[in-house]
C-alpha cells in the first residue's frame, strides 16, 4: 500500500503540465515560422518583433511560476533558474523554427527553379516559332517585295524594323531578364509590321507608355497576347479593331490587349499556330507566381486580356 497517496495526484498534475508545456512550445514554433518571420523579420519590423519575443518569454516564465507556486505549492521555487531555462528553451525553439522555414523555402525555390528550367526546355522552340511564324514572315516579305517594285520610301524603314525584330528574337531572348524598354520596342516593331501588312483594313490603337526604363521583364512574355489579337482579330472580321495599351505605375506593369473576333474561327486558328494562352499562363505562374494577375474576358465578340505584373 502506498504510504504517500499525495504522490499520485502530483504525478498526474505534472503530466498535465508537461503536455500543456509541449503544446505551448509547439505553438510558439509554428507561430514564429509562419507569422513572425514573414510579417516581422522579412518586413524588418524588428522593434515589434523583439517586443513579441519578450512578451513570449515573460509568458513562459509566468506559466512556470504559476504552476509551481499556485498548483503544486512548491516552496523551493527559484525565479532565476526558471528565467535562464526559459530563455534557453525559447532560443532553441526560435532557432529550430527559423531553420525549418529556411529549409522549406529553399526546397520551394529549388522546385520552382527546376520547373522553370524544364518548362523553358519544353517550350523554347515552339515559343520562338510562335513569335515569328512562317506565315507572318512570308506576308511581311511579300509586302516588302511590293514596296521594292513600287520603289516606295517605306521599304527602308520596314527593313530596319524587321531587322530589329529578328535581332531581338535571336540574341536578346537568351537573357533571363531584359529592360522593359526593349520589350516595348520589340512590341512596337511587331505591331508596325502588322500595321503595314493589313493597312486600313484593321484599325490599330497602340499606347506603350513606359516612363521608367529601369525595370526588367522576362523577354518575349507579352508578345503572345499581341500575336493572339492579330491572329483572331483579323481576316473576315467586320470592322476589325485591335487596341494595345501598356503603362507602368508604382512598380506595376499594366498591359491590355483588346480585339474583335469571330467565335466560329477561333478553334480552327488555335489548332494551326501559336503556343496558346495556356502556355503563357503557365510561364506567368512559374516566373511571377503571386506577383501577377491575369484577366481574360470574352463576350459580345470582344476578346480582352488584362495583365498586371509587379516588377518590384
């Protein structure tokens, strides 16, 4: 028979204490990883971060003090060892939590990088072909032959634009990022050649307003939307009209492409050329993740693409 029956309830109380203590420590671990690090450390709110850590330490000490003095009535409780132990334990939890989130983010970045490299290998050839399809180049060259026969003054500037377009496609796209100004120049050259190709049959409104040329962007990221507009917004379209607008405000690139289209011809044209909007969406998700929004509106024979990218 147990001569000290009070030991059994004390043991149960201590077990409850250890369970609660572990739950608190686990909570601190994940709170630090998913709240304090992203919203305070990354955003450099160090004073507030320090205040929260100090408050957490005070809470741990208070929890142990209340338990030992008020629950189990420990008359030998010493504050200084409890404070030192709590500091050590808290620092260990913070270090482990930081290491955990850093390893997790490193694994995520490596996964995204691997996906990006694989996607680039898969789409590089088809992507380049989609930007300078043989059909487009054939029409441009035919137009230039006609200009040469007429001895038109437009032949030389047209050749310069074509040369600029080809140079950008062959050399500039090897870089991971290019100046936004160069991307805009490429778009303008492409549009000018299409304008020459269709003449007055297609109304084209263009506004590429880039105030700050210091920003960079993934090369040839925007051209598929423009190519898509000319592919679906020309031909047998009544009152064909294409609108292209690009502005840059407070680090955010706003890109809008609108065209009329014939719903009956869309499916056939999608099968014959281009990498399609699905591939462009994939590239955007890999390259800019949460730093972009893409809205596609298709109604009343009007197709509109609105893209916003945070260029940091």
